[in-house]
């Protein structure tokens, strides 16, 4: 075997290992490399989309469709409330056990580990709509901002230097490194539940493969693209209340899709707040869910939006 052939086999082996161990043969400095698609690395991501076509063979049932919708909503909340407002911005407090539970639930959304997600998002806020922003429509176009960025090799490493407050927890580092573990177990659990219901409650018309396709594949793909709209559409459609340095906008439609994340211009004006709908009429279900968790004693110290910040648009708009 030639040296070149050996090098290619080694690279192939490393790429395959990263499907299981996302830190295998990877260095944090690679995050500063060129934006090139790593087709082998993203094969499972593409396969998840193709798997949705299996609905042609597995059919549907009211139970499976309802499960897909419910899992979309629960897991969207896990991204908006936990990955975003907790891990990325630390807008409230919880226990270490609660933090771990939030991470586990968030990982069922198949958006990688909490450290990767938070580090990437903090980097986005530091460079919003600048050249370094991985998913800026202004800099890279709508398609890349929506989904292309997640396929780039440079965006795979976790920038641990940006999340020192989270990286000190070994359990979070483990989940971040083996970020495929929870999604696989979650998918297997859905298949098992569907198979059990087929045997114990055949009147529901659900099967293992059917619940896997609807509850995992279809629901997850919808969840991914719903989340991605904030990277792409939330910088192109809607209104700008605050003259921030980026292109962030407020959109009630995106707020509906993402449980309140559509108030993106509000968020870029003051990322430290647990609430993104700054006014009572701005629908923010994630914030309402966090209030319930606060009432239950699971979380506390939700950071508010200061009145001076909320009303600053009047003077800022005049100055702009």
C-alpha cells in the first residue's frame, strides 16, 4: 500500500470514529479552518433526512403523528430553554443534577452536545453577521446560513475555551464527546415502545418502525429546520425594534415555530434575559415553561429584562 493510500485509509478511519467519538483525532484549532463540507462526517445527518421517506412503507396512525408533534414541542423547549437560555447564556440557575437532566433532554434533539452548542452560540454572538459568524446570511448566503454551516468540517470542534464554566463538569464533557449516544438510545426506545404498543394495544395501529419514523426521523428533521430558521430567516424577515450591529429581526411567525425564539432582535439587544418576548403581547412559550419550572423549584433566579433596556429602542432609533 502506498503512503498516500495509507493516509486516506487513516483519514477514513478517523472520520468513521467521529460518528461515535466526536473528539476523535480533532483539535480545537480546526475551528478556524476553511469552510469545506465533510460529506462522510455528515452522512448520518443526510441519512436522517432520507429516512423520513420510509413513511411511504410504515404508514401513519394518529398516535404516531401526535407523538411526533409532542416530541417536537418538548425537544424544541429543551433547545430553547436549556441549550440556549441556560447553557449558552446562563439566564437562570439550577442544581448540578438539573443541569445534567437538561443536557440529556437536549441531546434527544440531535443537535450535538451542550458544550458544542453553547460554544458555537457564544461565538455567534461575539461575531454576529461578521465574517467569523458561521451562519450569517449577510456573509454566506441563506442556504449556508440555514443548513450548510453544520456540514462544514471547521464547525465540528467544540471551542472549549468559550465554555470554561461548563467544561469543568466531566459529565457534560462526556455527553459532548459521545454525542451520538443519547440520540441512538432515544431512537431505540421509540422503536421498542412502538413494538410494545403493537402487541399490547393493536387498536392504536402503531408499530415499532412507524413510531421510529414519525417520532424520531420526521419529528427530528422538523425540529432541526425549525431551529435553523433562527440562524437564517430571523436575520432576514421581521421587524427591527433595536438598531443592533447585526441583522437580527423580530418575527411572530418564527416565534410560533420556535416557542419564542423568533423575537431575535430583542435577544440580540439583551442576550442575558431569560425572556425574549420583551412585551406581554410577544408570545414566548419557552419563558412560560421556565416560569413553571421556577414555581416547581427546579430553577431559580431568572434574569429579567431591565426596563431601561426594553425601552431603549426609542432613543437608540432616534440616534440611528
